[in-house]
């Protein structure tokens, strides 16, 4: 590849990966079958689009893919984004990224990777994913092997069919480093997200692998996904174990590879104190952003039921984000119509925080934001919002009231 025998794209890719591997003291390369490439237009930027087009202009034999790559929940909801950022055609800008990736052979699906509508990796399989939610999900809940591959890294893997073997591709990096125990069962995804946020904030290290014991081993995958998102968002953590639940942690000793330390106990009081620390109870509510992860059909049904017989307050905007296929399914069964009849907006495309959220805030003079996702709250606080995270039910009821309900 370095000699150019497999094309210019592979030569660029392997040169880039060698620099990454050298930096991280990689042992060697490992083959990969599945790649996830972010199509986030805000992150790719104009220079990224230009680079993708430059690669796409190479003759096909110079840019042969060596793995299957998907780009998830692409695009923008044209109608909604005309409202969010009037005068700016985000749908057209997003389509630039979609077309550039598609020209390279990337499957530009509308799926959300973690719902497995895109073929998932197998237990123990190496993969090259760029999305932080997907990486921690695959490492922990599936037991596949992946590092956080930045956009260029995953693109390089698309052309080389391999990634540098370091970090979470190695057995020793996947062993637990810290022990926690919950003495309660979280009531909703916001509380699960708060558990992830508290642990992530305490450890704050990519190389930390927390192991957690929970009272109820039948916790829903969606709940654990919210915890995972916030371990990554608040602590850059790429892997965790749940004792007796995740595939590499049937017991404490297996998770650690040795006798485990005494666990730190997290209580419901810890979680509620953290959620209450965001403040805002009783204040005027500008926007409710229900995204990250994008919503399932069951969540959309719940939102529709909470809105039945009511209407979103005229001073509040309610945005519910779902992959395009899920949005279409919601429309087929009348759920989309029920949400929109009550004044909400069912949006497809990239998540709220990844769609020029700062510019949207400035355009609408928004201040108070409410969400069921601690990740949205964490990121949007950096964009000047004053966020509050709460259960899906509390978010919808607050949107109806036009103020943050306690």
C-alpha cells in the first residue's frame, strides 16, 4: 500500500494510520470488516468536503474500498431547519457530505448504528467506528473491539481494510480499572445518563474502564445506551462492564482479571442531586430537544400519548429527533401526525447538538433548554444554553406548560 500498488487512496490511508499507530505505540494492524464514518456536516466542514471530493475524483481502481462503511442518520429535515435557521439551506449543505461519501462507496443509510439496522460486528470482532456512542456501545454491550476513530481514521480504514491495533483491541486494555455499585435502580433514561455522567466525570480518562454492579440485571438496552453515551461525553470513556450483563464481565474477577477492589457506591440521592444541580425549575422554557440517541418508535409513541389532548406552549419549541426510517414508520401508524397536531416537530437528520446549535440559539434568542439526554445538556451548555435534563415525561409536560416543571 505504501508503494502505491493498491491505489492512491490506500496509500494515503496507510500513511495516515501509520502515524496514528506510531503515536499510540500500536503493536501492528488488525483487519476490519465494518466501518462507521460520521457524516456530520458541521464537523466535516468545507475543507473536509473538498478532501472527500478529491478522493472521489480518483479513478475507481485508485480508490477501491476494502471494508463495508456506513454513515448514519444523515441529512437534515428541510422543513424544520428552515424554521431553525431561516435563510440557510442546511439540507443542501448536508447533501454535499452525503453525495461525497456515496461517491466513494459509503452506504449513506438513514440508520442509527446502535439499533443494528446496519449489520453489527460480532463478539470479539475488530471494527473501525468514528461515532463515540457506537464505539462504547460496541466495546461494552456487544463485546466487539474498537477505539474512537476520528473521521479521517475511519475513512482511512475504509480504504485499507485495517486499523492500528492498540487500546481496546488489546485484552489488557479491556479489563476493568474501577469498581462501582448502584444501590438503586434508575427510574428513567435521564437517571441512567446521570449515572454515566457521574462516573465519567470522576474518572475523566479514555483508558479507564469502570465496572458496575446494578440491582436489576434486566435493564433495557436503551437505558444502558444512555449511560454509555454519558460515560463517553463526560469522561471520554470508551468501554465499561456491567457485572453479569455485558459479555466480558460474568463476574467481578473476570472483569478485572484479578480480585476486584471494593466498589464505590452510587445512590439515588447522588443522581437526583446531580440532576437538580442544573437548576431552572419554574423558569420559562424555550426549547425541548429530545435526541441523542435518536428516538425509538416506542419513545415516539410515548411522546404522542403524553401530548394527546394537550398542546405545546406557544413560547416553547418541542423537537423530537428520529432516523428517517423511524420517522416514516411513525407516520405510517399516525404517531407523527399526533405529535405535530399538538405543536411538536418530529425531526430527522443529525442530532440537535450537531446541527449548528449555537447558531440556532442565537437566531431564536433561546436560553433555557430541556432534554432527556445528559449528553445534549453537557454539549449544549458549551453553546450558551442553560440546559436541564429530566425524564421524557417531565420534558414533554414542561413543553406543554411552557416552563421547567420540578
